[in-house]
């Protein structure tokens, strides 16, 4: 039997057909995962940075695994959900809040003593941010799979090792090069801004062009860092006042 005629029926998981269409879809999914894994890796790396070094890998694996399981379930109806007004606006605002929170917690100049994060807290943040940010990934993989359930599962499953490797590398680099925290926060700000400006409601009103979208992304990327800096100053000022009051009592 020729290669292009070989069919492997996996039942409910779909079929593997070694023809040009199947292999082309498989290749497309691998490229999609490689390109789109970056944003998710950034939020995971920032979320686990507050964990003890020995727990980081567990946090990354548990968080990425839980997020991908949710992606599998969400992929089947995400295209319909995207047509709902305000959905991406809400998701974008959530990402912006997470970006500021992680920036403030991870920034080296934040001198306020904070409690060590737990794996459960890190996983919670990872899952919320990942499922919110993964709309493009789910749509791209879902479209490339052409209804083949095996390819869909393969694409979503393949994103786990890509994200785990990248986020583990980023979390280590953040310890050595704090500037990466700024870059990561800016990337998350860009993603949040892009979600808000491309929401069905916003798009219908503004009909934004590419330049307007890029400008909005840049504003939110910088805005996340500015808000984070102001938040840190406020927290430090409040802590100093509280300390002064306690000393005078």
C-alpha cells in the first residue's frame, strides 16, 4: 500500500491519513504552536517566578497541563463565543490586571516583603491567563485541523512541551536579567490591548485599521508598566507610613 493511501482509524480520536492534506495540516499545526506559544510562556514564567526554585517545574507542568485540558474543551465552541460582544473586552481587561499584578510582584525594585506564592496560586493564574490568551491559538489549531479530532488533540497537546520548555527557560532568565520582566509585562499588555480593540463590539464601532490596532497595543504595553510602577510607589509609600505610625506608637 502506498504511503498516501495509508489510513489509521483511531475511532473517536479520528483518522490519521498519510496523504498530502494530512501532512500539510500537521506541519501547519506545529508551526502555529511554535509561533503562538510565546505569549503563554511569558505569563507562566512570570507566574512561577515567585515560587521556590524546586517548585517551579511543577508549577509550569501543572499549570500548562490544566490550561491545555481546558483548551481542548473550549476549542469546540470558541468560534461562536467570539461573536459575543464584550467577551474579548472582558478577557483583555483580565489579562491587563494579571500583567500589572505579575509585574508588581516580580519587579526587583518592589521592596515590600510579600508571602511566598504557592503552586496552587501560580496554577490558578496560569489557567486564567492561558485560557483567556489562547483564543487565537485555539482558532488557528482548530482551523488547521479541518475537523480531524486527532489533529486537534495533537495540536493542543503539542503546545504543552513548547510552552513548558519556553516558560522554564524564561523563568530562569528573569532571575538573571530583570529587564525581561518589563518585556514580559509589555507583551501581556499588548495582548490585552489587542483583545480589547478587536472585540466584536469595539470593531463594529471603531472599525480599526492595522495602524490603529498596533498603536493601541503599544499604548497598553507601556501602560501596564506605568500603572505597575505607580502601584508599587503607592504600596511602598503606604508601607512606609504604616511603619512610621508603628514606630511613633
